[in-house]
C-alpha cells in the first residue's frame, strides 16, 4: 500500500464575503476524515488535488512538489487555498 500523507489546507486569499465565513489564515488538515468546519463546495474543489498530494503525487506545472493552490468555485467571492503535503 502506498504511503499516505496528510494535507494542510490554508486560506491564502479571500475577496468578497465567503458564505462559510472562511478568512485568510484559516487552516484544516485533510486526512482520513473530513475536516470540521470547511465548506463542502471548497472541499469538493480541492479534493482531487489533495488526493494527489496525499499519495505522493506532484504537479508538473508547480515549482514546489509539496504544494499547489485551489480556488473555491464561488467566482463572486473567491477564496484561494494553499494545499501542502505534511511530511
């Protein structure tokens, strides 16, 4: 079985009014369980990339193999998350 890492999701940018109340600096750890308090729409947007990081994958377009960014699907009130593999 492949080694599984946890992934830290951190809000690095927020504009407008987030319906879930997320703000810059908020953090969650994504692992075996759904993080409490995170918006399901944001989690749904970040989950494909989080799974790549959880199972040792990388993104060829990124400069840091342990992180990537993902935006919330609410274009009128965008929240941007940094996903970082926890080693």
